[in-house]
């Protein structure tokens, strides 16, 4: 039994870092259409936006840790809002990067995922996503947040272990398309809220107070990042 387990480790490693064949073009197009179907309609977006919130708050948390701040907790709410709390200096580069990471995280994760898929690393993408969700679960501080992260992690884990290469490829492409497309919409929603006088304490407003750069310019940066990620990631996924 022990020798079998040891012998399987190289195979497991080869599977993780190795490449898998690209899916047919029709699969790539079908997953794009599926992602559009859950990002476009308002009713479905109210549900699917929870996944974007996970990436948004996870981005805040990851950058907070990388810049030396102390991450104290993440909360995800049923209205698709979220809150990430970290301790450290209330100003400076670390705080600025942490505040800027939320709206940029989903499209940049999508861009990174597209790069992995473009290189044929389908299994690696699924496992990395699972590990990130497990790490995030440790910092979740409310029941709804824990439920959404557990369900998301379970989906990646089940697909990784129980399905064949074709299903794994379709799932991975659908997730990356969703991050790229779903990463564009929140900035436009925030812009609409601000035009109606709402969202007075949004990420761009916090960044404006930290940097003395107008909130509108930060919002413009979020648009640039999300749209450029969509174009670049889309080209990778389509093999251009």
C-alpha cells in the first residue's frame, strides 16, 4: 500500500504540472456563450455575482497579506456585497494596493487563468483555484460567506477528481470566461450608482482619500484593467 502511494506521487505531479490538450473550438465558444448567459441577465447575475464577490474580497485579502498587513477576516453577504478587514497603517502603499485590489482581482484572475489555459495547464488551474478557496475559507467570518466558499471549492474539487479531461476543460474555460466577463460589469454598476449619488464609501472613494487622486480616475483605471483583461484573455482562450 505504501509503495503504491509513493509510486503514484510522480504521476500526480506530472498530471499537475503537465499539459492537457486544448478543447475543440466549439467548446470554447459554448463556454463563452454560457458565461454571457449568467453575466448578462439581471436575474442570473444577482446569483452568479456571488462568485465575483469571492474574487473581489479575496483580492483585497491576498494583497493585504502580501503588503504586510494583518488580515483579520472576510465577510460575504447574500446581497453580493462583502467586507474585508485588515490591520495596519491606515495610509501608505500597502493600504492603497489593498484598496485597489478588489475591482481588479476578478479580471486579473481571469487573465491569469486564460494564460494557464492557453498554455494547456487545465488541471493546474483547477487545483490552484481549489487551494485559493480553501485558504480563503480560513478567513471567512460569517455563515453565508463560508457556505458560498465551500460550495465553490466543492465544485472545483469534484470536477478535478471525478470528471474526465473534456469536462474539466469545459468547466475551466467556463470559469475563466466568467471571471473575464463578470469582472467588467461591477465597475459599470458602481459608476451607475455614483451617478445617482450612491456608493459614497466605495473603493474608488477610499482610494481618492488615500491618494488625493479623484475617485473618477480610479474608476477609469478599473475599467481599463477589466476591459484589457477581457481582450487579452479572450485572445488566449480563442487561440489568437
